[in-house]
C-alpha cells in the first residue's frame, strides 16, 4: 500500500512540474504550436480526400460497329478475340493495360467501360459520366460518311451534357479502323464532324426554344463551330483495334489516369 502512495506522490510532483513548464512558455508560442498541428492535420486530410476522389474511369462511347468492344479487349488482353464476342451489355473492367503488364512496380489500374451504341442503351452513359476521368468517342473511319450524321448527333449530346461541360471531361475522338487504306484521315473526320455539329447546333437551338432538352449550348454563338471552342479539351487521334495500333488511345488514358 505504501508503495502505491509513493507512486501517486511522484506522479503529482511530475504533473506540477510540467504544468509549471507549460506556464513558462509564452502564450503566443503555444497558440502557434496548436495552430500548426491543426493545419498539418487538415492538410493530410485534404490530400487523402483529393486522392480518393481522383477517378480512374475511362468511357468508350460511339455508334455500334465503330469498334469499341475490340478496343476494350485490346486494352485489357492485347488481343482482339476476333469473332468470339457479341454483347449488348456494357463491358466493364478494372485492369492494368496489357501493354504495361511487363512493367515492374505498382501501376494504377484503369477502370474501362464500353457503353453499347444502341440508342436505347445510351442512357447508361449518364450513370457513368459523373465519375469519368475521360471519354473516348470511337468513330468508324472506314464507313464514316454514311454514319457521319448519326455520330455527330451522339457527339452533340455528349458535348452539351452538364456533367461533361461543368467537369470539363476531356474527350478523345478516336478514328478507328485505320488499318484499311480506304479509311478516312483524322483531319477529314474532324472537319466533317465540325460541319455536322455546326448544322445540328442551328436545328437544336431552334427546337429547344420551345422545350429545353440539352443542358448547355455548343460552341460560340455567331461563329462556325470548331472543337477548340468547347470548354473541355477535345482531341482527335487514329487507331486500329484489329491490329492493336492503340498507342494514341493508351497515351490519352495515361494522361488522365496517371499510372
Ligand atoms: N478493319 C477493322 N475492323 C474493325 C476494327 N475494329 C473493329 N472492327 C470490326 O468492326 C466490327 C464491330 O466491332 P465491335 O468492336 O464489335 O464494335 P462496337 O459495336 O463498337 O463494340 C467487327 O466486325 C470488327 O471486326 C479495326 O480496327 N479495323
Ligand atoms: Mg460492342
């Protein structure tokens, strides 16, 4: 019993001593120390939050037949699985790109979603867009002219969506199937799409005076439409899902989903 009383006495002395020491420290110094502590805590908390919200989702969109599913398999497996896949459901997966699988060290996986082009399944896009780090709009460069209008309509809807405009989601227009010599060049496709979008802008704004359908208007009023007018970054590149020429696609992905 006496031993424990001794300990309590010692503890009390120690406490009094430290209290005295703290009182000796100027008040301002104490406040500064506490403020610094809180600031560092908040700083690390913010970093954590920021890192967590950074998305790794890439969306593949475009008309059916443009080659989205083949590109999805090229990204994941480095092969096209020719003729073995026909799916109406969105293909979705989180993986390290096949071309990076030989690299050592930790690589951040990419979440890729292949959204079917059938118009009744396009509503799926609205679900995925808010979490997208980037969107790839795949265009069939081989069979481009008959599909130009349809592709432009789909692209118009994407470029005027609130989530795309406000979050400035980067869009890559990927001219696919360039393995064939008769495929159109990306410059040609860019110009044609700009022309079609310009036409659509006139007809759609006339429509939406009555009932507002699109959330945002496209481009600058009174000027012919061109992609640099968009709030978000729009770039154009070429690829071939069939032969695995997808370096531009991979560059785009890794620009917005850092490994
Ligand atoms: N020549 C050529 N054909 C392709 C290429 N990518 C896809 N295709 C063909 O285009 C068709 C549609 O491809 P798919 O990936 O299913 O398109 P999706 O509807 O956009 O998913 C298939 O018959 C593919 O073999 C390509 O890069 N070059
Ligand atoms: Mg498909």
